[in-house]
């Protein structure tokens, strides 16, 4: 696994790896994540292999609301929520496979911008294990297995926070699918 520096050169290298179907171990505003281009079958397959899971339901991170709207249709109610809570830990369901958010963390937003696409952003752990807030713990999680991230950014220890709140909007009504730090009333 190539560990890059938190600078333009490192970001450029990581984005190139992602565009080629690779996977990144990256910090976000919630936990360390495994990131890959959301519509790249090779990246999806590798993330599932790394996590040792089958479900293809993912949270996505994007650089901005504009990037989200470039790839997905948002209803007026979804856009209103996005404008109110982004950047931040609110994921808005889009279809049955993805929920998307714009994270508060600039390193995660910058990676999505450099990759030119929303990114899968699943917690950097094997299925059933707790989230990883330390780079060392996250990288060790995968060190002995066949499938590993291709590139990483070491941001040290992240603060322990709840995973994002996930909501679904149907017919203008908001339903909380997973409660996180943002409370929707």
C-alpha cells in the first residue's frame, strides 16, 4: 500500500489510483474509510473483497452538491436537506443502493474532487468489526489479507464520532434510516 502525503502531489497520485479502479484508505469526518469510484466495477469488487462482505449498498462521499447533481437527480426536498446540512455527516439515500453526502473533512472532499466522481466511502474495517479511528489500526486491519487498499493517507488519530445520519426522502417525507450526529425532526 502506497502511503501518500497530504499535499497536491499525494492527492494527484491517490486520484489516479482511484480512477484506475483502485481503493484508498482515507480519513473522513467520521472514520477512516475505504474509498473507490462509485461506478467502477473493479473498485466495487475490491472493496467488497477487502471488507469481506457481499452487500453492495454504500455511502458515497462527494466534493460538493454540484458534483452530486452531475451524477444523480435530487428532489427539491433532498436538495433542501443537502443545502442545510452539507458539508457534514448527513447521508441522503438515492435509490436502493447508495446514500450520498458531502463530508465536512476537506481531505475527503478533495479526494472526490480530484477523482472527478463521487466515491464509495465505507468504513475501513472488515464486516462486523468496529469503525477505525486510527491510521495504524485501520492499516493493520488489512495487512495480513490478500486484498488490501492500494493507496492511503495517514492523518493519525481521528476523533471518535458517530457514523453519519442516513435519511430517505419519499414524497417530501424524511425517514431516518440510521441515526447519527444530525437529528432530523
